[in-house]
C-alpha cells in the first residue's frame, strides 16, 4: 500500500523504499527522513555548484575539504586574513594523510598553527589544541620570537618549523565541508 502511495507521490519514493510497511510518512513532515533527504539534496546541489566555482578558482578537493595553495607570499596574519575572506582558514592538519597532502605541494608555507597566545602552548586556528605533531627534530625552538607554524622541509613527514610570524611565506587555506 505504501509503495503504491509512493509511486503516486514521487517525493516519497526513497522513504517508502526504506520503510515499506509504514505509510504515515509518505507525505513527510519537517522532521521526517524524507524531508531531511530533500534538505540533503539541496545541500548536495549547493556543494556541486560551489565545487565547480572553487575548482575554477584553483582550489583542490581532498578528504572533505577544499584547499587553496597561494602563489604569492604574505605574513602569517595576512595569509590567515586572506583565507578568512574566502570563507576558509589556514590549514589544520588532523591526520597523517593530510600532512602528506600538505607536503605534496613541496612548498615552504604557513599552516594554521600558533603559540602567540601562550608561549609553548600550540593551538590550531580553529581553537583546538595540538595533539599530533610533525615537528622537525629540534623544533619548535623559537621561544617568544617564532610563534607561527609552517611546513619547511616538505621532503620529510616531520616537516614543521616555528617561524617569526612577520616573515613572508606562501600559505595553504582549508575550507572544511563537514
């Protein structure tokens, strides 16, 4: 019976195929799975549209985020401001895969890591504390003079360095999709 109603009501076909014995949801309310499904479809359409736009602007997609690798140099703060103006932020490296991805650019560049608030307490730009790190041997070593993180030796997995934030480097933005 519900499958028949679903056939008549094209909006309900997915919900009915997942729940064939319950007809009460064939005409979905705002908290029904179908309504959520339709909302997700709208999000997917927006994602596809924005994906095309970002890819045309030179952004790359990797593991639920878009990334933008700069071609010019700026200070850490200027780099972060650029990313934020694009609806993103400097990259937050959460996994070995993301570290390998960032290293694959083979560029000396800013990442979203700083201890400028409290010396020695490294935090990501999203406010999360540093838990897994890829510091080069002997790093961080700049004390109060070097408060911003970068990737310096991209040929090794442990490529991070602390740097004076006023130096000009390339940078990498990350726009998380989830």
